C-alpha cells in the first residue's frame, strides 16, 4: 500500500476483487436469462431486489451503520430506484425473454455513451471531451452493426426485445445523473440497500397487478440462478466494487464497464449455446472500444475521481449495469 492508501495491483485481494466484479457482473445476464425461462420478469426482479435490499441492510446493521435517513433522501432514492431498477433493470429482465443474454449485455454496455449525450444537453451538464464524442459515434456505429441482421429484416423482424433494451441504458443514464446530483447522509451500502428494497417493492406491485405471482414456479435452475443474482450479483460483487474504489485508482476500477459485456457474450455462447454471429463478432469489439474511449476520456477529465463510478454502480450494472449494471 502506498502513502495515499492505494493498494498495489499485485495484492491478491485486489486480484480477487477484480475477478469477482468482472466475472459475477459479467454473468448476471446469463443468470437472468435462466431465471426468466421459468419465472415472469417483474416477479423475478421483485424477489431479487427485495431479498438483496434486505440482505444489504442487514449487513449494514450488523456492521454498525445507521439505517435511518431523512424522508427527502428516501424520496430521492425512490426516484433513483424507479429509473435504475424498475425501468432500467425491469426492461433488461423482460427483454431477455426474447433476446440472447450476450446481445442484451452489449446493448446495455452503451450506458456511458448515453451519459455523455445527456451531459451535453443538460443545462448544468459537464463538458464532454472531444475524444469521448469519438467514442459515442463509434459506439452507435457498433450498435447498428450488432442489430443490423434484424434491422435488415424490415417490418417482419421481431425487434421488441432490442427496441426495449435501447431504453434501459437511457433510463440508467437518467438515474445515474440524478444520483450524481443528490447528496446522501448514509453510507453507500445503506443507500444501495434502501434503493434495492424500494425498487423491489415497486416491481412487486407491478407483478401483483399483472398477475405474475400466480405463475411464479421456478425450476431448480431458476431458483439457483435467482439466488446467484441476489447473493453474488447484488451483494458480493457490489461489496467488492466499493472496496476496489476505496483501494485502487478509479481508472482501473472503471475497466469493469468494458470487460463485463465480453464475459457476458462468452458465457452466453459457452453455457447457453447462444449464436455468435458475424454481426456480433464485428459489433462487439467496436462497442467495447467505444466504451473504453468514452470512459477513459471522462476519467482523465475528472482526474480519476471515483464518484461517477459509484453512482453508476447503484444500477446493479451497470449494473449497472449498471450495472450496471444488470
């Protein structure tokens, strides 16, 4: 560890944390695909986020963190949960009924591109470097190549999954930018726990209203994938991500944004026998390169601050998904 508190990259704890963030968040798309094969989308997402939220809040309580927060902050978290989890993640889960997990991951990976576009149009938005704009244009070219086989099919093509997925990173971008402009008095662990719980309850209301819970009958594989999403995807990987932000330069941590979709594509092909078409072979490196351009340009301008990355992390996965990610 250096004088600034940064741990050397060769530290085995750093390697383990990166492996968790890379592999776990990269595999959540595959797990979602397995879950929705036997569980309705809103119901599965509701169970995932209510369970994960309660688990994170329990961990926070056991470790001595304060769970209470002002009502204004809870209202802000509810809006963030709506944008990130209900709309963003909800769309991903719904779309994976029709779209391969690798394709879903690549479309969601365009989140940094949408962030750059929105920063430009917002009155108080940050300046987007020229190199980031090169990445934005490159990314949308890669996206067009990825979707070209279906786009070329015209009106006869079933594009509902892909069309819906384009809205997911846009909603995540809106939620991430709002989160970035909101101050919380509680720890990131507590804020994320409440966010997941609130988002899960909203998804549960949707599932109840649409009658999805009456069809909640997961297979054994579905239960295992759902448990994996709760424990590994929403809890362990997020904890590893926050730890990395505290001990490793944020520019290195940001590499998850371009490693995760590659892992998602590989796992979908390897374990679910998803097709790896010529359009995907060409579009994947272009999209990943675009994300690298946008992310590195942004990190250079911000001097390597970790704040923006932590805000994006609340999406799951980013994800995220944001998720960001997923």
